[in-house]
């Protein structure tokens, strides 16, 4: 493969990035597809593999209860009473401390303890899976610049433009930033380089795989994070601890580069790097710019002058009259 393309709309941020040779990524929680980089987990399997984890009963459950709001405590007790047909003396007028004491005391009852274990694990899993989506910065590319539906969906109905990047130059830039990467001060790994296994996860361009199930089973991953002894409310530290959990590249690809078959027209490729609060992912100059067929005269004039100044090849998309397919012609800078 020689080139990858990025569809762009004409706006101030994208024009600024073109001027500065910046390539921006985004975190999955801000993607247009709400089911992109989303996970499944098996609560029964998770419950089974941590069944003999003593810290869950001795430390984590009491801590979890103490962090609950009063409303959450009442709702949890109501669900338990209704589900198991139990009689438990509490009401909404009870003070929070009284409800805490009641719930911690009831942990001595196996049925309530098991119920709270699953309650804890569901909340923990939900927090982990939400947090994972903010741990990676992803930039998206396509292998085809002449796909009409891509221009419609991602380039303002052909009123935008596309950037062409050399595939191997992108790989070189990825290696460059990974070699220079150090964790910032707000991480427990502050000042440290990426581990070799982390380098392996990020040092590539992922081809998105399409199938009928776009969700990755994250049960084992949740367990690995759980072993660090984190509580569901500890969202910030979940992100930190995840840095230490390196999985092989194949599994990593399964949750950062996997989408439902309905998106297969995108022919998508992805660059994935750690997200540390900055969205500018790479500093790299495109080798060409392709103007949309319906781009405005003002936008065309603006981008043409940028390309002239930066010595970037410029093309414009057009519809072939014979087969009604998109093609392109090279423009001069006059």
C-alpha cells in the first residue's frame, strides 16, 4: 500500500492543521458511531473467576458501600428485597450512616454478599469500559479517495477535501513519536518510556476488520484491571493502571480496529496512540490534497494557495460522464 486518505470538512481547525502539518486524532467516546470501540463482558464468568478473591469481601465491598449515595443505597436495597423476597428494615428517612451500617452488617449474609458482589462488578465493569474509550487517541483513514459515500459522509457532501499521506512516512512518524514518548507528571509512570509491549501495540497502522459483531469481549481485560484493587469510583486511577496491562497486538486490534459489517464501505485504517490530553497525534505533511467536486470557490482558492505555498500536489474530484464514477484531475496553482 502506498497511500492513505483522510476526508476533511472545511473549517478553521482543519485549515489550521493543514497549514501546520498537524494530524489530529480523537478519543472513541467522541466518534460519530456510538458503538465504535464498545465492549461486551460476561458478568457470570467474571463473577466465577474472582469468587475466591478475599479482598473483594474484606475491603472492596465495604469501600464500595461507603462511596454510595444515599439514594443509590436505598435503590440497591429495594431491588434486593424485591428480587429475593426479603424483609429488611429501612426507609427513605434513615440517615446515610444508618444505611451504610445496615448494608455492611448484611454482608455477613451469603445471599446479600453475593448480590453485592455482582452489583460491585457490574459497576466496576461499566466504569472500566467507559474509561477505556478515553485511553486511546485514534486517527482514521481510508484506502480509497474515489468512494462517493465517503465524500458524502465525511467531507461535507463533496464540499470538503481529502488529504493523501504516504503509508510508509506515517509508519516512520509513529515510530518517531513512540521513541520520544514519556508519560506526563499526572501519571504514576511519570517520566517513563513506553514498555516494549506497549510499543508493539501502537507501532503499526491497523486495518479495520468488519464482521457482524463489532463488540470485543473484555471480560479478561476487566479481570486484569480488577486485580489492581481499584474501586468503581476510582475512574482516574483505572486509566493509570490500564497502562500496565499490555495485551498482544492481535487482541488489541480486536477492540480498537473492529467494526460492524455495515461500515465496510469505509475501507478504514487507523493509527492508535496513547491519549495524554493532547489531540494532535502526528506532525506530518500530506503529499497531496483532493478538493471535493462541490467545494466553494472561496475554499478552493484558500486551499489552492496553501498547497502552492507548501508545495503540495493539488487535485480536484470530478464525476466521469461515461460511468458516473468519481475520478480526479491535477490542478495547477495559477
